[in-house]
């Protein structure tokens, strides 16, 4: 008969197996520090899909032009706003659950401003102070990314104005080239509009979450959180970029929910 291991020896064997296996398992994961996508999981055009999704969601074709450096940067900087805040808890981001997100023009169900607050409140925390801290961190992250994104957007839209002007004076532009140029300008405009919608939705979510926190666990720090949200709202209401590339095919801002 095979020897039966004692509970103590069985536990020791299990500990050894876990000690050996854990680095192997974690080494193969795609998640990076603080929920960021690991560098070895990134590619130069990993966010190219954002433009195709934006145009495709309202029945427009995507451009086949390669991305310029600024256009690639615009998409990279847009993704942190497009991804719902705090939508990937730390335990999930370890396993790299990065995936494309439908644009606001085709999302179903419609936007739920309570989802972020319910996740924030229901997720295990040591205290309500940590919930306030998480909320404020999420708002600060948006404030930190705001200026870089819109600085890039301004460059891209400015260059699109030059692209559009060039279509009128450059000779022998093929129909395909013209269509791709117009499609790229529409893509870029829609991406900026997409981020603007996401910012308004985030602000609504943050305010709902703060109201619930104040009701459930009033704290003086709520005033600081409110000031941060108000600052983000003021910036979002006055974006430092003109959306319509001069003379290009205009795409109106469309909202759902």
C-alpha cells in the first residue's frame, strides 16, 4: 500500500509546489504594475482599433493610411479615458484583460452613471476613507491626462486642417487617397468627441459615487473630492481644441444615454 502523507507533510508539499509555480504563472501574465498593460504586451498600433471603431459605429469607413506619430499618440492617450474608471480591479488586471471597447454610438446597454460608484462601494476596502481616496485618485488621474491628451488633439486637428487644405491644391489626388484622407480626419475628430463624452460620463459617475459616500460615511474629505470633480468638470466643459477641421467632412457629436 502507498504511504499516506500526514496533513503536515501534505501541506509542506503543497507549499513547495506553490512556491515553484507562482513565479512561472505570474511571469506569463500580461498585467503590469498598478493595472497597466505590461510593456511586452504593447505594440505600436495596439490602439489603432479606436479609430476604426469610432467610424464603423456610425457607418463610416476607416482610413487605410498608416498612423502618424501624433495620431498614434492620440489613440494611446485616449484609451485611459475610454476605459471606464476602476473597471479592472487589481486581481483582474494581473491577467491582462485588455480588450477593445465599443464606442458610445453603439454601446448597449446605455451608460449607467451608478456603475462606478456601486463598484467602488461594494469592492472590499479597509475603511470608507480608502474609498474616498480611490475616488480622488481616479479623478486626479483624469486631471493628469487631460492636458496631454488635448495638447495632442490640438496638434492632430491642426495638421488635419493642413491636410484638408492640401486636398484642394495638390494635383492628381486619386479618389482612394481623397477618401482615405477624409476618413482619417473623421476618425481623429470622432476620437476627440469620444473622449469628451467619456469625460462627461466619468464626471457624472464620480458625482454619484461621492453623493453615496457622503450619505453612507460622511467625512470632511468629501469637500476635497468635490473640488477635484468640479475642477475636472470645468476643464471638460471648456476643451482647449476646435473639433471641426476646416472644411473637412463634419461629424456631429451624437450621444446615447
